[in-house]
């Protein structure tokens, strides 16, 4: 159960950082603190590390072929997210990347239900 808690915290940190990338200009004007401001130019590296850790945790917990399909789909969606946010395309792509986490949550809930 501890590993699922850690997984949830890391996932929340990832999607919140991606959402903050879309609000970055507003955060600068309002003097708000966010992970994007904290990591600065390393925010893409931070996102990639979180994505890799999440896929690794999923792989550790997977024991079925359906689980491995979920790991593959999650990895591909993370790769798509990373590519959408790189090279300064934050403003136009951050919201679609943030909303794509609904798909991740859906397949992870479906997978967890199958593990019971």
C-alpha cells in the first residue's frame, strides 16, 4: 500500500507541474510559487524523471499481460506528453497534456480493479 501512496503523490506532482506550465506567465505576475518556477529550465528533466519513476513502479506491480499493455500505453502517453511540452510549447499544449491524465487515471483504475 505504501508504494501506491508514493505512486499517487508522484503522479499528482507530475500533473500539477504540467498544469502549472500552462499558467506560468500568470504565476510570474502574481508572485506565486510553483514547481515550474522552482525547477526553471530543468522542468522538462523533472517531468521526465517523474514519468520514468511512475512507469517503473507500474512495471514492478504488473503481473499480467493486460498490466504490461497498461505499462506500454502509459509510457507512450508519457512520451507524447513530454514531446508536447518541450521546446517552449507550454502555452498552447499544457491544457491538453493535463487533460490526458484522465486517460491514465482511467486505465490505472481499470488495472487496479483487475488486480483485486
